C-alpha cells in the first residue's frame, strides 16, 4: 500500500514563461519523497475546483483558484513589469479587479513570491494582501532563463548559428477572455504598430545584417491575432506560437538565453531579461493611450525601461544595429534597474520556493503571526470559562447556542486551538464530517503539530473512511510529541492521546492489511 502524501497542485496555463512549469520541472528529491506533486493544465480563468479542492497545497500563477481555508494557498504570479495590476489599473472593468474581490481572494493567501522588497511593496498596491505573506525568492522561470540552452534552431527547424536572433515580445492590448477589456491602442497594419512601415525594406535590412526576428505574441492575444501577424511577416521573420512550444515540449524561457536582443514595449518579460544584461529596445508607440487605460507604476518610463526607444522604422533599424554591435550600449542603465528589482541573480529560485512550501506545510512560515500574542491572565480565565460553557452546551446538544458563543469568543480574543477543536466537534455532532475535517485542516496550519488537533483530524478521517490520511495524521501525531514534556500537569492527558492514537494505528494497519 502506498502511504498518503500531502498533495500539491500546480496550475499551469501555457509554456510561455510559466513559473509553475519551471517549479514542477525542478523538484528536489526531498519534495518528491514527501509530497504528491501534480502539474494541472487548464485554460486561463477556467474553474478547476473539482480537481484541486481537496489538495493540501495549491500553487497558482494568475490568481485563478479561489483560495479556501484548510488549504495552503500560494501565488507565484507571472511577472513584474512597469504596468499596473489589479486595483491599481485605471479602469477596473471587472469584478476581478475590484476591492471586494481582492479582499475576498487575498485574505486566504498564505504566501506570494516576489523578486525583492521593492517589488513586494509595488505589487501590493494592486493586490492589497497582508504584507507578511510576501516571500523574497525570485521567480522559478528565471532559473530556466539563466540555465536554458535550447536554441531557436531546434524549435523552428532552421540553422541560425551564424545569425543574430532578435526576440520581439509585445504585451497585450486585447484579450480573448474579456473582449470588453482593452489596454492601449495598437495599429495592426504591421507588427510594430508604426504608422508607416515598409515590409520589403525591413526584410532586406534583416538579410543584409544577418538578423533573424522571432515574434511571440502575448498568450492573451495569440488566438486573436496570430493569423494577422502571419500575413505581415517578411523575410527572416518568424512567428513563435504556444502550439509550437507545446509540440517541442520547450518552455519559452529555455530559449531566451540564446537570443541576442529583446524588443518589447511594456511587457514584464524585459524585467526578467535584465538578468542576462543583454540589449533591450522598447517600442512605446501608444504610451499615452496605455497610461490612460491601464496605467504604469514604474515611472518615469525613460528610467525604468533601460534601452533605446523606437517610434518609427528608421529608429528601429538604427537602434537594433547599435544594440547588437555596441557591447556597452545602455549596459550601465540595465544594471542599475536590475539591481533595484532583483534581489537574487542566481538560478536557485525554485529551490527557495520549494523550501518556502515545505516550511509552510511544517508551520515554520505561516501567515498568522497573531498566534504569538500573549493574553492577560484575566482573558485566559474568561476564555476558559466560556469554553467550559460551550462544552456543556455541546454535551446537551444545544449546538446553535454553542456556535453563537464561539462566534462571540472569536470576535474578541486571539484564536486558539481549543476553539478550532470545538468548532470541528460541533460539525462532528451535526454528522458533518467533511466540514469538521476542513476546520481541523485549517487549525493544523494555524497550530502545526498540536497533538489534539492532529488526533481529531486523524480520527475524523478514519470515521470518513479515508484510512490512508488517518494513518498519516496519527503517525505525524506520534512523531511530534516533544512539546508535551514542557507541561507536566498535562502529561497524563497527552499520554492518553498518544496511547489512543497507537490503538487506532494498529486497527488501521490491520484494516489496510499491513498490520
């Protein structure tokens, strides 16, 4: 029989620089041994509750899963760039960007990964999460960026070994998921949005200078505009799609290290690309419109976008050549911006994220620091008196009255394990094992290794018939008993819990045929 492992679900939406794909592909051995880690593919904003609701840990990149108590909820996000996010956007056209949604979503988030304290501060202007949930780890996809060796030769079945590869990755303005939402204003008569563009002349320029231009649309726009961009392509110009990445099983960030230059506008990709200190050029053709519709929080753009700006075809060609041929062109400016944003410049972000995940599960990095507050003796006595009254009410099956007292208790004092156990006990008395289990799961996060919570959680899983989980929590209880020696007055009580757990374990092993 395979023993139960805590389940981690990583939700991914594409190969275009997904942090969860990078994290999944870089699991250390201790994580694989300890957890059941699964990568779940989905369309963006598609509900996956039935697949991931019962997971112990859920990791997302686009806030696409509604966090719930009883799970550890981690948001990696999908990049930090110059444009605003969530409630900071100038035009909040959807509920997802509203203050109400932000509160409901982020109040149950246990951790958000970040590049640096500066980025945490900036991002939280849009997220409105509690400050202590941010963890400075760097982004897993940047490990792939720094270590990736795959070339476009393999991906596009061409020999580019003697050519300079320029990668063009504009951000999105239109999206297929919300057709009412549009940021900025782009002229699709050519791929750059210039008012006047000579495709033949540009193709000759690329050939003459031995340059290949690879274009990658934002995933939001790919379905809408891929066919149109294909019509606009000239010589030495290629369109890279998510379909091609999936066919070759290649992540976008595996390829970026092999490029010689990045061209973009306001996309967060350039923030990651700074780690390579390679040339970057910007085409902010619709700056005024973009600022009015979406908004930029890294201003002035001239400083935060460390590279030349092109506003027409001539600028584009001149600046492209300078960036490719002049080694130190804008190099110092790139280093200045990179030093402000990136705390880590190594390729170890995935390992830091996995340590954070493990610490959260073991209760070493949990969000509720309120549990450390010290209460006065008067408050403790009052709580004990009320808890005794709640116990009496439960024994008399006056469950509604007991719940009312618990609500009053929770509103005025620091939460404690006894209250959580009482809430779960009421669910048990109502024959609602499912609710009782989820209350205890959340309590286990709040008070890790509390043997009373572990015992009740294991016992309820046994009653529910999930013997593998029951076995897991009983064994965890027995392995975490060092705390009980600190309080001799409770020693006999704790010994009874351990002896009771041992009896349950023997019974479970017999039922599972491993006793």
